[in-house]
């Protein structure tokens, strides 16, 4: 019989063992081993403190510089595409599309970190459900946050460890845990996982409001933003359109955009940020803050990221998002030809997770699929004209209009959330390396390429008696 995964057992035992007093917990909000469930969930203050600890784990260092938090998952996706070039340093194996074997750090981190966060979300949900100290309204809001967090990380697991949903929803997906468990469960299916994700997000959107402690916390708008991405992936275009609009709060596209694109992308107070990870100097993320610590070449950081000439050529000279320059004076055939000043790195740089512009483009994409090309054109132009005063309204139709929307997503969101990889995977398209890429042919991805997903970690296979070596066959 296999040994129970000791790391899982440790995580499961942490939250509700009692080692010190409740005051210490409230003064230092972290996922904690210090207090009982009755103290944590005896009041809204205690429950909010527990949530604060969970949200702190969205950033920081989990195991290594390229295995930190949500930003590491997104940045690994970013460098797998064609728009970004990563030199031989952190994330370089991801850039080579050769970082998916069962014993590799990327595989172990993405699996363990996601399940760590899911476990914390389950603690939050189960604790609130059993609480006798929370009001019914407080319970619903705390549980709503927990379910949104759980859905968010199951969505990452679904995207990272299997083909996309529309390829074959019956394929194996990571195990599903909705409560504390000391036994490893068998693999689920994509269909089962997306059913849970959608159920959780439905609850969250129905029971949360626009109120929250800060923009790093989940409220109803954030839950709708996550839901919009899920609906994009499953092809529910009416759902995606509705969710995206609710995420940014409605209004016209012009009224919800600002002119702050060139301000460094490190300040969560920006009105276009719906959700982000706030960072402060007393909780510094040091140098593991991708993308900032990799793309900024003007401070003491890794200066590791460059931009493909072919991607840069998509931007007009008057587009505010054209933050590229040849800072090193190298030839245009050199992979170091272009850097970007989009992100400014400081030890307290905040990280964007969901922005209004993304939700506008989700809405435009959904309108295209829902047979409303005029609506798609209007949203697209509102965004384009905000970013470029000389923008011309599109007259594209059919597949050309969809392609324009997807290109606009790349131009708007580059290096933030792995948008090129995300779109290629869900549309089952390849990514061909072109231009002045440092590594081309072998790192290109074909449509439905298995390198779009990771193998199951060997440590999980060794520890979980319900998963054996066959899980990675033909992966």
C-alpha cells in the first residue's frame, strides 16, 4: 500500500490544530496552525483574517523564483508563446516548452500550490458552514469567497493538466477535494471538474456583493470575471458576454477605461484593475515577482524578457501600448532587439489578475460568437481608440473579426496572464515561433499539442494509491 502523501497530511492538519492564542492569529493574518476552527469562525473578524491569509498566498514565494504564486503560473504560460522571448534564466525551460515531466519543478509546483490553495479554500468553506458564530449573511459571503478561490484554482488545474475542455470533456483531470481528507482520491474528469467550477462560481456570483476589504479580495465582480474566463473555455458565449459585463460593472467601454497604461502596471489602485495582488515593502516579494522582475531592464532585476519583432510590429507608433525600444542597440535579428517598459519593478509592485480591458475583449469576442458583429466592432474600437488616438474602426467580418479580437487581446494583455497560450489552447490552435526568437522550431506548438499540458507529478503517483503510473501513458 502506498504511503499517504505526507505533504498533503501536513497541509490538512495545519489549520485547525491549536498552538497559540487567537489574538496572535488576528494580528498576523496568515493561513495558520495556531487556532481552532471555533476561534477563526467565531466572528466575521476572524473569518476575514483567515481570508486575508489565503489571499497573501496568491503572491510571494512558494518554492522558488519561478514557483512563487499565481503570477508564476501565468508567466510560465506567457513565455510558452511566440510574442515573448526569455533568455536562459528563470522560466527558460518553460520558454523551451520542455518543462512538463513528472519530476520537474514546474509540474510539482503547479500541482502542489494549486491544491494547497484549494485546501485552504475548503477549510474556509467547511469552517464557515459549521460556524455558529457567523450570521447567515456572513456565512454566505465567506463561503462565496471560498468557493470562488476553489473554482479559480481548479480552473488552473484543468487548464494545466489536460487538453482543453472542448477537446474531450471525458478525459482524466486532477482529483477533486471539497473537504478535508487524509486519503488521496482518484483522478476526476474534465466534465466533473468544470461542473464543480461552475457550481462554485454560480454560488459566488449569487451570494457576494461589490463590497470587499480591498482589491486583492474577491467580490461579486471578481467572481464574474473568473466565470467569464471559464465560459470562454467551455464555449458558453452568452454566459461569457453576460459575466464579462457584470465583471467590469457595465457602462460604456469608453467610460470604464483610463489613460494609465504607461504608468508601470504596478499599482492595484488603478481604476481598470478589477482584481490584483497587492504588495507592500513589509511583505516584499523580493525578486520572484514575475512579470515585473523579468521584464523591467531599468532596475536591478533579472532583465530576462525580450519581445519578438513580429509582435512589436503589430503596434502603431501612436499606440500607448507600444512600450518597446531597442535599448541595447543590437541588430534586429538578435533576440535582445526589443525590450518593454510596460512593467516597472519595485519590491512592492502589485500584480494584475483581472482588468477591465480584458473583460471588454471577452465581451467583444462573445458578441462575435453570438451573432452581433456590430457590438463587437463597437467595443473593439472603444478600446483601440482609447489606446491609440489614430485607431481606425474595424470593418472585418467572420473569421477575420475574431482574429482581430484575439490579436487585440495579445496587444492589450501581453506578459500579464499568458493570454496567447490561453487563447491558442482553448481554440485548439498551434503557436508557431517566428521572427527573432531565441529558440524556434522545436519549441513551436501544434494544435492540441500535448505540451499544452503537464504530466501528473511522480510524487502524487508514489503517494496516492488511487493513481498509478498509467495516468501518464500517452501524455
